[in-house]
């Protein structure tokens, strides 16, 4: 068991979900290509096709592309399963079947749309909210940002300690600068963690293997291959930039001296903000990539208010979605033990 835990952190044997495309339905609008945070798709002969950025179709986000497809031309099939080693997950889910929301259990109609009327407004927002990666350029007015942060202010927190703090960035130049700085640090890290080409996948250089093994032991969440794939997409591919083209970023900080688990408290505020935003017709996407790169830029941290006693928890890209992005998607079955 212990040995298994230490092995195969680097590109472990994995089954990836697959994407299937109906050529008849697809009109080549490119929304799936532009939204794919893994940059796995490109438009070829007018149709989305696998870019070949990786040795195989390494998609972990299941339905993010089908959520934005106006024609219903895309389906994702199968689930993400690691078969052995540190990140083995073949045995942790009750089944390999993903399902649309089933709020009424077996009474939920086959087509989720048929039960929407029976949902509360809150449930509707929860089930249909998606991470939005297609934004209009139009800026979000200050009152709207204040309104969604107000929803965050009323999140529960341990001992009511309210450890959160927000830095709202709407200055396009500052956002660009932040993107550039993040990419500058993320690029070499990505090269350390991930092979560059098809051939390198075969060779699997020992340096990358060693790095991933040690790193994943120290920071299991960040050593997961899915993080390396996401970082590679941001640093290597043309469409993708850190804030996904959103005109506003809310940096969410928390006071390290708060009671108990300040990350948990602040995450609850984040979710309130995100849900309030979607209920108002805004789009959001959490951006987790900034933390490590910003360690290298103390001046920028100061400018953003990330100074003691505050630390950065996450950022939220906010803007008006370009077309329909919020839709129900499928998810892994819940793991529940009833005692
Ligand atoms: C802590 C955190 C960090 C995330 N960071 C990023 C990011 O840097 N870039 C991105 O495109 N999506 C990011 N996401 C969005 C996830 O990919 C997304 O929530 C997940 O695929 C589920 O899809 P959904 O939000 O549409 O339901 C992040 C989500 C969380 C919770």
C-alpha cells in the first residue's frame, strides 16, 4: 500500500473520457475549441478535431465543451480513471456511470430539462452553473460586482470570523501584466512536469519523473497530472490566457489568523459570489493558477494587497458570458455511506 502510494505519480496508466462529435449537427462555430481549458481541440476542415498537443486525448473536464455547444453536437463518453500508483482512483467511485442532476432520485425524468420547473430557483442555479470561459469584452458595472460580493459577505464562517478580503481588478493593463507574469513562471514549471512532444512521452525523461514523484509526495494536489495538463494548456496554446479574457478578476484573500480553517470559510464566500453572479446572468470561472507564480513577484503581491496577514486563496474571472454557457452536465456518482 505504502509503495503503491509512492509509485507512478508521473503520467500514471489512465483511462481518459472521450469526446464524440456529430458531424451532421456541428456547424463549426468553434465555441468548444475556444472554451476547452485543456486546449485539446482545434478546428480542422471546419470541424473540431484533436490537436495532438498530447499523446492521447487527455480530457478531464467531461462536459465543459458540450455545455457551450448550441447544437448539441458533442458528447463526452467515459470517466477519468487512474489504474495504479499514487493517484489510483479506479476503486473509489461506486460506479463508472456519470449522470445528469437527479434531485428527485429515481423520480427524476430521463431528460433533466423536464424537471426544471419543479426545482427551486437556487437549485436551478446550482445545477446549471458552469465555469464560463467565453466572455464578452463589455465591462461589468461596479454595482454588479458589489452586489455579488455582498452575497459572499453573508457566507457562514467559523465563529463568524469572516476572514475574507477582496481585490477587484478591472484595469485591463494590470490583468494583462498578471497574465504575463503568471505564464512566465508557469512555463518553465510546466516543462519540468510535462513532456513536450509525442516522442518525449515515449522516453519519459527521468528528470520529469523524479520531479513529479517528489513534488506529488509533498503537494499531492498540485502533483496530479491534471494540474500539469492545465498549466501546459495555459502556457503553450494560443487561445488560452490565465483570466480567460474576462474583463474583471476578483482576487479572494483570507486572513491567515482567522479561526479554524480560513480556506474553508473563504471558499464558502466564493461559492456564494459565484452562485449570485450566475443568478444575475454573469459568468464566472475560478482561477487557481496564480498562487505559485505570484510568490515570485513581491511588488505585485503588495499592489494586490496580498501582504501579511492575508494570503491569496483563489481568483474569480467575472464577465458577461458570450452566448449560452450555463447548462446541466453529467457528474460522477456521489460517494455516500449511510449509517
Ligand atoms: C479551486 C479551483 C481552481 C480552478 N482553476 C481553474 C483555472 O485556473 N482555469 C480554468 O479554466 N478553470 C479552473 N477551474 C474550474 C474547474 O475546471 C471547473 O470547476 C470544473 O471543471 C467543473 O466544471 P464546472 O465548474 O463547469 O462545473 C477551477 C476550479 C476550482 C474549484
